C-alpha cells in the first residue's frame, strides 16, 4: 500500500486526492492546511483519517510515502523546505517558485533530498498532449511549435493575487503554456531571441523565437492587453497538430483542409485533465523510473526559459 499525505486544502488538493484515491493500492492517509477547517471538510468528504496542525505532525501521524504540496505561490518556499526535511517523496504543484530566484532557492534545498522531488505539470499528461506526442515521436521530421498565451495584470489583480505574484505572473500562470514548448520540442535550447520584448506594465504583446539544437523551433506569443485563447500547435511537413483548448487535440494532414478531431480520454473527463495519468507517473517515478514524472531539475528548465523569454533578472 502506498500512502499519500496532502498539504493544502484548496481546489488543487481536492483534485489530487481524487486522482490518487482512484489508483489501486493507494491510500490518502492525512491532510494538513493552515486553515484547519478546510482540511477537515476534505477529510470528511474523502474519508481521510488524519487532519494535522503542522507538517511535522502530518509526517509523524502518517509516515506517508508521498506528500503532495498544493499551497499558494508565496507560501511554497517555506513549506517545501519543511517537507524536504522528512523522508518521503514530494510532488510540488507548479510553479515551484514564484519567480526564478525563488525557484532556484527551492531547487537548491531539494538537492539533498534522497527521494524524488517532482513538480506537477499536468498538461504534459493530457490525453491531447499524449496523442500528439505519440504521433510526432514516430517521425524524425522537424517540429515548429507555436504557443499563444493570454495574460492580464488587471485580471490577476481582480482575482486578488498578491502583488508579488502579479508582478511575476509569467511564472505563476504563463508557465502552463510555456512548458508546452519544452514538452513538444526535442533537444536543448540553443537560443531565445526576443522579437517584441517585455516592457512590464506597458506590454501589449510579447513575441520570442526559441531554437533547439535538434533543429526544432518555437514561437511564443503572449497577449497581455487583449483577449486571446491558450493554444498550442505543432507543425511538421506532413502533419499539423492543434490543441485548442489545450485539452482537445485535432490534426490536419498535408494536402488536406479538414481538421480531424480526437475525443478526450475518459480519465480526462472523469478527473481534472491529466491528473490521473500524472498520479500514475508519480508512482512510477517513486518505483525507480525517474523519467516518468517531471522532477525539480526539469521544472527549473521551464522556469529558466520563462526568464529568457521575458528577459527577467529576478
């Protein structure tokens, strides 16, 4: 039996509990939150035996094999360091750091942890993403990835995000789509070339070209003043994949005009998309397949890419 502990009691905690609880041989054994009443509600809803007042008590009561951390961005650093002090595998919700400097500090603290420290990039586990990757990986053709992002300082403030998070919203929110660049590309980043640079609060559009040593390339387009969808497309000479919304995949073959749509998987309908497959990958990483789920070092590469696209010096 694999035991799981949860830190945090918001919507993301609930989704992780649902996904892990659905796996055979897994039991969610305990939960801790700075708001105990919310933890008690989730514990009652999912039959979780232990509600703890702090992380040490959670560890002592559960001796869990895995702890899943789902806390706000500005709380993550201190909570991550507290969980690293115990002997369990760790899954941190993204972003693992509210900016690059914070992420580097968290990654440094994780470096001495004996068990896997993973980061939750659930969009890598969407059925849409997996279907496109399975097809693309069958060919050696070069890939061109186009990411369309949409962000807004005003909207972020309307949702009452702390100002420190708002100022770093490319890490807190754009990470969802920027990570898709690395998901679909092969090789290491050779260059990041700003076309329409970031100008802080005055920014309307950010454009950047990313080249990979494999020959793959990407264009990041971020609209910061105006509407727009989150879209990811991957083009090769023979086929173009389109994810819009990201949970839904369609493809267009060379010489054809029609789009061929794929159905979303049953798991992505029953759970928050990507969460069940991600939970399975986390267990595989814990069992020795360290490539199954993204780790903190992998997460740092995406954080570094964000920094280069936006020319940040955090």
